[in-house]
C-alpha cells in the first residue's frame, strides 16, 4: 500500500500490537490498524519526522522532529497535546518508560533528554554518543535504558536519574542468613539510622551500636566507638576554633561531643556527655551561635555553641527549654538567617520559634498538618516544608500557616532535605525521591536502598563553594539495610559500554521490556544479540586482570581472583556472587572442605572464607573464618589435609599447623622459581618450578 508521499523514516508498534504508526519526511504521522492494514489516523506536523513511539496505554504517540522538537499526539482525538522543546538538533530516537511517565529522546548531536510527560518538562539531560543517538530502549521494567549510536557502541544507563557515588558499610543479607551471622557478631548488622558528612569522612549512627566513621574515598571503615551499645538517632558536625567536633544524640537521652584529633583525623575522642531532656534525642540543628536538640519528651533544648566546645571540658548548662508540642519532637531546622527555628512532631504540628529574642518564644503554630507523625521539616526561600508517615509532602505559608502545595508519595516518608528549588525525601520502601518544590514536578524516583531510609541529608562540598551545579548536588542516605549511600540524584548512572559493531548502529530492539535480552543491527551488516546480565557486569578496567583461578567442590563452581581485590564465583557461564575482599592483588585462591576457600593477597595475608548459602543452596554471602600473615605474598595455595602456601622465593609453608604457628614445610634450594601446583592425591601435591630453562618437580606430602 502507498502510505506516504516521501521516505518513511520510522515505525512504532502499540503495546497491545493492534496498531502501528509510521512517520515520514512528508510531515505526516499515520496510525494504522495492524489487523485490517487500514489507516485510522493521519496527523500533520510542522517539521519532517524521524521517529515515533507509543506510550504504555497506546493513546499517546510521540514523534521526533527535524526542528529538535518532540511532539506528543493523542491520535484518538487527533490533536497535539504538548510540544517538548530543548534539543538543538534533529531528534532521532524516542522511548517511553514502561514504569513511569518518563519519555526519553535522543538527537543528532548525541544528547539524550529525560522528560516528565505529566509535567511537560525536561528533568535531565546528558551526552550519550559521539554523533547521533540512533536508538533508545528501556529494559527490565524501565530500570535500565539502552542507547545505541552513530559511534557503533551501546551504552547501558539507569532508567532515570540517580548516580551512586559511594556505598559505606556492607548491605545486610536476607533474614535467614541474618540469623546465622548474628550468632557470630557481624559488626555491620545494625541499622544505619543517621549520617553526617564533613572533610572527606562520614560519621554514621547505628541502632544499638554507637558510631562508625568511614573514609569517603576508599569506602573503608576507619573508626568505631568502642563499647558504646547505644542507638545513635542523630549526628551533626560543628566547627569550633579550627577543630571539627561531632555532636550525637542517643536513645539513652544523652548528647555527646566527640573531637576529631588533628594528628589523626580518622579518630574521634569523646570530650563529654550531657543532657537535661528525659527522652531519646530525635533531632539536632544549629545556627551560628546555638544548637537545638529535640526530644521524645516533647521538648526542645537550646545550647550555646561555645559552651559545647570548651577546653578543658565543662558540662554545659542549657540556655533554654522550649515547650509547646504535645508529642515527641521529631525534626528541627533553622531558618536561612538563623533567627527562627522550625520544629515538627508526633503531635502532627509544625511550630516556628523566634530564637533571637530573650527569651526565645513561639511565633507560629500550625496544627493538624498531617494525618500521622511529622518525620521531617525544612525551610525554603519563601515557605516551610514537612513530610509525614501519611505519605504526603506539604508546603506551608510562613505568615498565614496556609497549605500552599501537597505532593502525594506512594509510601510513607521518613526524612527530607532541601537544596535550592529541589527537595529530596526518603521513604519506607527505600526510594529516594526528588521534586521541585515550587511546581511539585517529580524529577527522580531512585531505588536507593532495598528497605527503609531513616535519614537523608545534603552533603556540603567546600571545594565547589557557591558554584554547585544541579548535577553536582550530593546527597547521603542511611538505611535499615545497614548501608549509607552517597548520590548525585540529578545525574544518570552509566553502567557499561558495549563494543562489538564496527559501524553505525541503526536500531536496538527487545522482544519484551521485562526480558534481559536485546538485539542490535548495524551498518556493518551484522545482527547481534546481547544479554543484559552480562552487560551489567563490572567493566574489565575496574576489575583488573584475572590473577588466580580455582574450582570448588565437584568443579561446578569456579573462583576468580582479580588485580583489584575482587573475588568472583562463577557457575557455568554466569557470575553468581562477587565480593571485594582486599585492596590489593589476589595472587592465589584454592578450594577447601565444607564450602571454604583460601585467598592469598599482595598485602602478605591469607584469608579463609566460608560460602553462605540460603535454603535453596544459592550463594548469598562470604564469611571470613580466619586470616594469617606471612613474610612474603603467596603465589599459590593448595589444600590437601592442610593448607599450604607457595612463596616466590621457593618456600612452601603450612598455613594451618597444630601448634597454631605458621611453619615452613619445604624450601626449594638454588633459587628455583615456582610455576604452579597440581594435585597428586588427598595427602600430597606436585610442585613445578623453573631455573635457567630447566624444569624442576617436587612432591609435597602433608
């Protein structure tokens, strides 16, 4: 049939497969019945068209135009419902997200833009390809976006905004294994309740386990409070005469001041503990002169900052107690000028206190703000915000107390923080959501954690000073899963780059957005099939080279050790588990009895790990059983009744000896260089070596 009067440039199929649409250089978008092969709609555009895509309902059709516009049509009503402007060159690709109202578009310059269809606004953009972005496709229910371009590569991106910067602490494993580990005293078991970041370090408060401090660059834990079995509910860094102090509020009703040692900035020393409130300390806030602490005893205590920083330590006296709430006070925030204090509580009320008067007093009270506890509050330039377990984020007029705007979330909100015109909130289902508070437009919905987010906060970046761009915004979130994560919430996550084609990729398609496979076709005349699981694996440059390999058990599992300290366990052709076990090179790995394996590292350590399995025998974790130190790194490890390590100087050492000391079992004389080991029987193994082109063979008996 004759469909258009000029070249057809794109075609799209509706989700129910009953319709298809075509676009052409003749300016026309046409919708066709797939069953009858008849035209059901023809829509004229002001510009030649390149591409077309149906939304999830099949009623909206998006077209990409030569003039850089993305136009959305309701083909049933045959009218243009919106025009999205922003691209500076011809739009070459489009894709609707199957899980949200997000539309993605790619243009001739390689730019990709993310659009909120409900708000008719661009929520993010990034440069994806050198040359045009030829094809876009959401996969895995919209959690991933694949882009293919003129530069012959496929990129794997997150399906929306939200880039992970760092993960602090180890994520808790499923409940079955949780019970097993608790008997061994796993130090990362406690929930992460709060986080405070300063000078490259993050202090994290845990449920029943005090405070730990992490280095942001390495992600390693560098300090923890000893013998402090107290839940830390809130943390805040303070500056005093060039010294950084950490203030903590605990479940035991006490405030504590910790000093960062100048000669050892990774250590905190307790200066003093104090308090007058008769309930757990739920929130902290500060301005230039004072600190406010909120308690579950319905009160807010004000403290002069200089009384908390005195040397030698003197127990501070409370400046003032503010009373007005009839429930526990859950959140605090000082106004930008520091003259007013906002508080929210379990009584569902917001209160504004004047703290620059003597004595400080209540200036505004807004009752019945929410249908449940208020869990977070913040100031904007012209209003105040509150969030609640009732799933609502609300904006209030400071002068009148009137509700200005309401944003409804899909789950309970536990915490919020603000930066310029953006507000971030954490929910009980692990989502970190970002809105523009002035318009209520949702910018991002990030699955930040697998469970409850207790706290989120904007991280101050002194190196950027006042030149912070939206994409530089950094947010930390603390979760019930035991981790703290740092995010660029307004950046997209780039997962991997897939190479294979040698010319422009012309199309990328998937049979089903829920399946982990897709196809690409290229000007190099090839059709390629890709697997998303493989595509999501850590790029080789981040893993380093494979340095050691061994088989476990009945040879169904293979273990690989990498340059970067990564340990992978493979079953058939897939990675079933991985863990970073060292900062150094993994020189040697070997299997042992009872699902144990030994790993030799470049830091002269040998560690024994045990596989943790769930009820279905799937590997879900690695537990460190023991570790040993040797004089030189081991090049090979072998188990035959005992664990032997072979060093590069020819020494063979018995790692597990009866007298609890590592002992030398054999030394190859004359500087023979070990090349490898091989099994002989269950009590001995062969050792292969070389010297000046001559091979040597030795038998080691356990």
